[in-house]
C-alpha cells in the first residue's frame, strides 16, 4: 500500500458461489497465477465485449454517473475521474500498439475503459456510465457477503480499479482479484498511483 498517495488496494479471492473473502497479499499465491510484464488500455463498449486471451484484465469503473446528461458531480470527484483517465491514456500504450509489436497477450494486463464511442478519447463525456454500472453490479454480487468491500461499491464514488485473470463476468473458479479504491487519491498524484498499481500487478 502506498499510503502517501492516498490509495488503498486489497487482494481478494473470488469463490464460485459469489462470496469473496478478503486476503492479505502475503496469504495468496498471486504470483503463481500471472505476472503481466506489459500494460495496455482499450475501450469497452458493450458487456462481454472483451478481447480474449489476455493475462489480466483491469476495469476502470466510476461509482457515479458522468456526462452531459448526468447530475453535476462534486468538483473533486470529477477532477479525480478525469485524472485517472488522463493518467492511463498518457502512460499506457494502446492495445493496438501492443498487437502491432506482436507482444504475447498472455504477458499483458489490459485496462478496459467503458466508453460510448471507441473513436473518442477517454473523457467524462465519452465514458459509458451505464456499462460501468453493469460491471460494478457484477463485482458487487461477488462481494455481497464481505462487509468491508461491499459498501465501497455500494456507496463509494471511486474511481475503482478491479483486476482479474479473466474477463470479470467469465470468472467461474476461485481466483485472485485486485481491488483498488481511489476515492481519496490526490488527482495530481494519479500518474504515480497508476504506476504503483501496475507495479503491484507485476509482482
């Protein structure tokens, strides 16, 4: 944990029946499953629309609706959301670039940003809050029995980063997942936070 950056993340264990239990990083053999050496990002426009075969998937999810038709957000929340999108876009290669470089999918962590239109940059106006809510609901169903995590998704503004070894809705067997709550992160430090998160995934 990098407390000076105001970010909290936990390694959690998914149980097939949908009950997640919190585990400290020293208690779960995370490294035995996957160690992504590369990080890329792409846009997600529909549920179950993920590209298959990547070593890890990280979802960029907001706990509040955004965009021109959504209620106005507190300034700090909106700033934090956009800062995360900017940090990922600025310091992460695109999936297409990795494909052109012929980097094996199994070595890549793929950041997925829900958007309305793949032709646009990741901004609050292009972000797909409806799709993000669906994925948050999937995650919420898994941690319903854990009082430490469920309230964060229920009421927290986020943003959240949720990483899994498979597309989130395809997890069917016990597997580790990394969950980060960035709701208290200083927007100016978001680039450092994203870098630290990538490093954590690669350990």
